[in-house]
C-alpha cells in the first residue's frame, strides 16, 4: 500500500505543480500581435489586461495598474485558448479495444488526468470528452478535479460512457462469448432505454450525451455505406430529454452523435442533435438542414490520418487513406453548402497535446485559416455552451489566453508552437 500511495503521489506531482498560484495582482500580457478571431485578422502591437479570472481590457496599449505584473511575450501572437470539441481523455495510442480490458478504471483515470494536462499545455483550454470508452462517469471526477484546482486541465464538458445498441459499433464483438467482455458504451435499444440511460448518466454528473448512430463503416468500389443504429424518433426522444433539463443545442448539454454517413447522419439531424461528429458523407438535404438549424459538423481528420499511418496491414492503410480522400472531397461540398463546423480531433488514440494537426488538415483540405480559427474558437465556444465567455479576447471574457510563435492567419502550423498558456487568469506555461 505504501508503494502504491507513493506511486500515485509521484504521478500527481507534475499535475499539481504545473500551474502557478492564481495571482491577486493584475497581469498585463504584451506581444507583437493579437488574433482578432471574428474579423479573421491579426493586429499589433497587442496588450491584454487580466484581473482575477477575467479580461479587463485589450488593445494596442492598455492601462498598467499599480502593482501589475508585466509579461512581455515578445514576437508572438496572443490568441484565445484553443477548443477541441472531440477528445478522449481515457484513451491513448495502442490497441483501443484492449485498453478497456487490460487497464483498470483507476489506472485509466490517472492517465486521463495526465492527458488533460498535456492538452492544456498544448494550448487547449476547453474540451468536450466524447465518452470514456468503458470507464463510466470517471470523466466527471477528472472534470471536477480540474474545476477545484486539484489537477490542471482544460475546461471540460463530459458525457460518461457513450450510448450504443446491443451489438452496435462500440460493443465487444469478436471475443469469446463465455468471457462476457463488456461493451465500451452503455446499452440502449429503444427510446425508453435512451432516456433511462441519459437520466442515469446525468445523475452521475454528465454534462451532455454522446450516442453512436452509425457503424461499422464500409467503403467498396468507391461507395461508402454504414448502418444506422437509432431512428429519428428515438433520437428525438433523447434530444427532448436533454432539453427537459436545460440541454438545448447551444448549451453544451445536448446530444452529440458519432455519425459518418447516410442515412444515420440525416436521421440525427432531423432529430435536432447538437453536432454530427465525423460527418464523412452528408446528403444535400442533410447539409441544408444542418445549415438551417445551425448543427455543427466535427470532421476529425487527424485521427483518420494517424490510423492510416499506423495501420496493421498495407491493405488496411490503403482503405483508410481512401476513406480520408473521400471525406476530404465531401468536406469541400459541405463547405460550399454552408454547413457550420466546429473543430474536433478525436485525440486519444493518437498522442494528447498534438491535436493542432486537425486544423492543419482542415486548411489542407480547403478551408481558409481564418475560417478554421473561427470554427475552432467561436463555433467551439457555442457548441460547448460557453459563447460569450471563451473563444475571443474581449473585455469581460474569461482569461483563456495562449501565445504562439508566428501568425496563424498566415501559417496555421504555428498553432503547434505554443509558448504561453493561461486559463482563467492562471498561468500554466510561460517561456
């Protein structure tokens, strides 16, 4: 027991010590440039005055109150903390299906805490955890520990386990039935089941609900197919249950779906979900409905690229590359149709802290850097229910501020070069 306690203490030390204590005095951040997210431009020079957890003033020059700490960040760009709307704190690179079998929930929770730290230090100050993959509501404990200051990490929206049908996309298929290997998701086979599971999860502390609507996927002779799991009526019951407890579409407490293609994507949009995550293929009618209703597509290109690069066989690598090429082509159609986007990387199966790659791929596949940044910051804040609080450097907003070494409007790759991180007025990383 003594050895175990010491091991846990040592594991938590860097988490507890990664942030400086909250400052009582004002802080003035000075840099060569600042990102104006809404207008898609960089202005300079730039200063941000922070008092407590809020931004008090921004501009080329701000007042320097008596006793203020002046932090000169040099030739960098100040910008809002980045937002990742699709993460998995409870996953890491390796055999995803075996992690839930070989690793205990306490072990996975400790690793999730470290994943949150890594994401924060990479400049991601707000995230949506899209299911613990079999760890139940352990993500609630991680969120609460972050909120209390026990550990460092982004602001979190959490969902507990995702929800799936018996034999569905995340069920434990292909194992010895006698071993009764558990699903990575919570079972729900009807509208009534969905509502009951949601109530159990919300009782456990979940902010929102993630539902698997499609899978598994197939791409054959250029045709992408994927079975749906729930009808529009069943999903509508879930959306109504979320709304009953204040979970409207832009509250951060609604329903998100894993949905890669039709008809599942269309069924989910008709039900009024908050986001369609992955969204490989959308029909014209689905794209129009997403535009009209303001339902976000969350592409998750980075995970597909990683899986293709680390595929077990050359044949699987080629199939995954073909899926990515299809998705990239469909992404252009979705942009042309006015589908709104948020940024989500699906980080977890690839290393935490590296998910800025998602925004590079969005640019590579045709979206302008300014639009990528708006999708990440303004739309991400709306999707997570924190619009008017995060996502822009404006007076009264929470002081979630990062500095990057370069101009992200000119070169999106500078988002990997984070040299300063502040969340809620607390400094977690500095040069």
